C-alpha cells in the first residue's frame, strides 16, 4: 500500500488545481477517488477584496489536527490543504482541499469534514473590503452548524 501523504501550505501564492492533482498520481497509490474543493473569494454583499491574516505556527498545527481527525474517521490516503493569505480580490482562489481514498464515499465525506472544520476552527482572520469600507468577518452560523453535525455522527 502507498504511504499516505499530507501536504499543508499557507501562502500568498495562487495554486494550480491540476498540478496538485497530478502530483498525487503515483504507481504505488491505491486511490480510486480524488475529491477536490476549490473555494473562491465571493463578491456577494459588495465585497471587492478580502485580506487574510494568520499566525503561522498556530495555523499549521490547527490544519494538521483537522487532517488527523479526518484520518481517524475515514480510510483516506492523501490530503492536500492549500490556503492563501494576504490581499485577495473577489473571484480569486482562496482554498484548495484534495482528498484521495480507495473509494469515493470516504473521499467525499472526508473532504466535506475538512472544509467544515477549516471554516470554523482554523485561525484565519478575514477582513472584507466593500465600497463602504472594511469589516472583519467571523465564521457564519451555517458554517458552525455544518461543523457541529460531525460531532453528532
């Protein structure tokens, strides 16, 4: 069986989804499924840009903990989390998750779990800028509800 890999990167640089997927194609892999999620900076509510800040050591540890929680629940192989920080314009990519597993169900569920936990538990501070000015934003109530459902299952 292939060695499970975890790649976590928090950076200002953009990412290439196809490049990240290609890097996971190995002859020793048992993966029969890869689920990707790409998040974008939404331009709703008049958002022009978003500034993301983080504390590097704390953020890395939080993301590693989320991956460990997912690995404890599902039989997954590879996990990639790339999260951008800095100034991002509406429409730009902000986050990528990739999860591979032998079967699709585990990959889908683990991917959704990772995003639900990332949205509420990873220490990123977000400031949205609109034509009226800037505002700091917290996780939405719907994000908290999505994460909590995993605590009950």
